[in-house]
DNA sequence: GTTAATGCAAAAACTTTGCAAACCT
DNA sequence: AGGTTTGCAAAGTTTTTGCATTAAC
C-alpha cells in the first residue's frame, strides 16, 4: 500500500515508473539523510548502475512530488530525506556533527509566536538548528 | 574604537593587518548579508582589486575570529554577516525570498526547551527558519 | 630580513545541460 | 509507435589549493 503510493503519485502527474526512480526513493528512505552523492553510493550497493545526473534529476522530481525533502545539515551538500518519516526538526552539533531528530511539537511555541507576530508560517520539515550537543557543550 | 576592535582581534592571534582584510570586513558590514561573490563585487566597487580566493580565505579567517558569521539563507551559497550587528534569527520566505531578521528572544522558549530536554545549546546566530511570509502564506 | 598574505592559475567538488539511445506505456 | 527518461560527456558554478611574488611586521 505504502509501496503503491509513490507509484500512484508519479502516474497522477503523468510521470513514468522507472527502476531508477524506485531505487533512488528507496535509498533515501533507507539512508535517512543523504546527499545526492551518498544516494548514488547506496544505489550502487544495490548492484544497480544509475548515473549521477539521474540521481539529481530524480531527487528534484521526487521533491516536487512531495515524496522527499531536503535540508541543509552540513555546510556543503543538501541532504534528502523521505517524507514517509514524520516531519521532524534537525539538531546538528557543530563540534561532533551529530544529528538528532526532534519532534516538531518541541518548537510549537516558537512557530505559534512567529505566526502571531509576523504572520510567518514555519516550514517545520526544513528546519535545521545548529548548536552544541550535550557532550560537546561542556 | 569599534574600528580598532578588529585590528586588535587580528593582532592578538598573530595575524597581519592588510587592506584586503579591512575591505572584506567593511563590505560584509555594509551589505548586511552577502555571499562571497557579492562581497567581491562590493569590494570592487570600492575601486579596489581583491582576488576571489582572498575573499574566501578572509571570510574564513574573520569567521574564525568571530568577526563575521555565515548562515544558509538560500539553497546555494552561504551568506556572511557581521557579528557587530546583534544576534538575530533569519526568517526566509520560500516563495518570495524575503528575509526578515528577528530578535532571538522570540525563540527563547524553544532554545530553553532544547537545552532542557536534550542538553542542546542552540547557536542562535546561525538559525535560519524557512517558511512562508505573511503575504505569500495565503 | 622573515614570515605571512596575496594573486594567479589550475584543480577539485558539485551541479546542470544537450543530445542520442533506451525504455515505459 | 511515441514521447519520456536515461546515460554519457561536456560545460557551468562555486570553492579550494599550490606556488611564486608581494607586503606586513
């Protein structure tokens, strides 16, 4: 059922089902958070050869369809994650690089205030908070 | 006085005072938020020729010294801003690109909770919140 | 005079694009 | 069959690096 979902979403907009698209989506789901390059690597481990440009095009497509999202967790490449996982905020430690996923509820007081004061609707799924984790903070 | 500050900071760590470093720092202060490329452009307008690689090296140095900071406001290049301006959070509208600066107090409830729950110390100056501004939200 | 910093040019890393061949429907 | 998608290769961007020259101290 969930496995049909993405197929339906693709077809709904007239896009075709290809093994590459399935492989990329699966890789993103499996990896949790991954750069285009890491997605390519993961797909290759599946003993499948997909071109890097296809990975880029596919990630763009999947994001347009709302099946994946990206966030800027490192200073370099964007990292993609599946939207099948519930929305979450990323806490990224500047020292050790650890990434913690946090339920969006924790920032609800803030999003409420931003809406209230500025009429700003926070895109929770895209939020990355940098700082120092418990271990590195002291 | 403030104009001496950065000179002192540089010397304190044994770095040298160069016109390029002053030009880059001034450009960042003047521009508010700027990519390395925009900094280069601004410096050139000062009728001074500074190489792009010097801009990169200088921004890195200034950041190490705590004189500038960077945040990821767009999906592409990082934007640098002076730390002379008080810490602030960036609200970025995904539709129109508008960037609003917000006092850190507004997110204090969130940072408190993150500290409480995860021992996570939020780096407020680096925080960029994506979403939809008042005009674009509806 | 020493040593760090700059400019330049080349390389590296990352992403995009054009086009013919292959594949989905 | 017909139009979309892929692979490949080449080009575009952005950032980094090595090294000789220049400039700060």
